[in-house]
C-alpha cells in the first residue's frame, strides 16, 4: 500500500492506551501526512476526556471509528483483540495490536487466515524488539546456545485478567524465538497463583529444535523491577538490561585489534573484548514511539512490519503450552 496521508485511530484508553495516544499525537504533530483521527473506548466518559485533551474526535462505537480510519491501534484487553482485529480486517484497515496478539492460538491462526491475501499491514506490539538494548545487538551474529531471562515486576491489579506468562513472560518468549530462529521442541514449566486468580509467578525451560536452551522466570509479585536477559554464544556472552536500555558484550577473539573499549588477554593468540554497544541517540529513544513509527512507515512505504502476525502467533503458542503444562501439573 502506498499512501500520501494516513488517518489513524486508537481504541482502548487504559493505562497503556493513554501512552499510545500521547505518542500518536506527537507523531501526527510532527508529520502533516498523518492525521490522528480520534479515539474510542468502551467507557464514553474516558473517550470524552481523551478527545478533549488532544482535540481529536470521540467516537461513539467501534463501527464508527472503523468507518473513518486507514489504520487502527488496538490497546484494549487481550480478550477483545480478536473481535476488534476481525472487524478491522473486514474493512481492509491496517492494524497495530498490543501483545499478546490474541487470547489463544486458535484466534491467532484465524487472524492469519483472514489476513491472507489482504494488502494491509498488521504489526504486533512486542515493544522490547525496539528497546535500544536489543537494537544495539543487531550487528552481532546471533546463534545462542543458552539464554536466561528474568522479568520481575511489583504487583499491580492492572493486567491480572491474564496470567504472568501472557502479561510479562511473553516479551521474553518473543525475543528468544526471534534471536534463536528456531521452533520449540520441548517445554518444562511450573508456576503458581499467589495474589490473583491467575498464575502470578512462573518458570519455564524451553528446548529449541536447533539445540538452544532458554530458562525464563517471570513474576509480578516481586519487591523490585527487573528485566534482564543473558545470552551465551559459542565465543561470546551478552548481558541485556531492558529496564535500563543497556547491553554488555564479552567476545573471545583471535588476532583482533580494537581501539575502543576494554580487552583482557587470555593467551598469546586470544583475548576477550568488552563492549557496551549503543544505537545512536539511545537516550532519546522511546521504544513504544519507535514501534508506532515503524508501523506507520511500513504502511507509507509498503515495507514489511518488524513484528509480524506470525511472530505474535508463535509467542502465543508457546505461552499457551506453558500455561497448559503448569495447570495440568505435567
């Protein structure tokens, strides 16, 4: 699709929806080819507040907003993603869907079938793909042997309509599948509901078909926040801190000279080079804004989206299996 202007709307004005709303407004103010058409929330009072705050239209129904936009950003509860995306696809509207893409694998597969042959862009909101800490690693060849991730958060009633696997761990599931580039062969998992009615803390061990093994821990009842991943390659160790947007790389090399960073001699021919790779202007990067801009750019220039519907489906499939294993106790 090639277009000279874009009418973009948003549905879902909760905590995350308000952030998306502010950032879409910033993007539209800086680009005359983008028009922030308006918002729709199931709560009319919330819709009206956001409408007045950003001087945009308050839509009274989903059908009304779908009749006037070229692209829709869906930031509603996960249980509503499928129905909204289905209606948008029926009208050939480009869609950005927050993670998890759907409540179940079956719904994700159905969306993929519906999208087949349609000339629209569909991007899933796995925001950590746009985190400077991960973007900085794009120049390195990634063939991970072992990955360990910890994603811990303090308790917040918001988001407890789904398990911690769908709420938090799914970020790391997506990253691991992306970095390893291999399907999952085996899953071992355990977890427990502590405060909510859903699983609040969980651990999963994924064995991928290419031999990579990943150990994931996610908790939403922690006293402190943590979003870290350690990646072990054949001749390198990488530490990724998503919370502080920082990566550290230790590489074992032979006969390599490097003027920047630190190095440690291992033998006459080998040494370890330490780097802190950072993308340009890392301090000013807003991952949510970047994923929205990437989505818009894919529409304007008919480019592939960075996080596809298939990638969203793959993460949901693994998350579903982890939940099933925990609930069945096997």
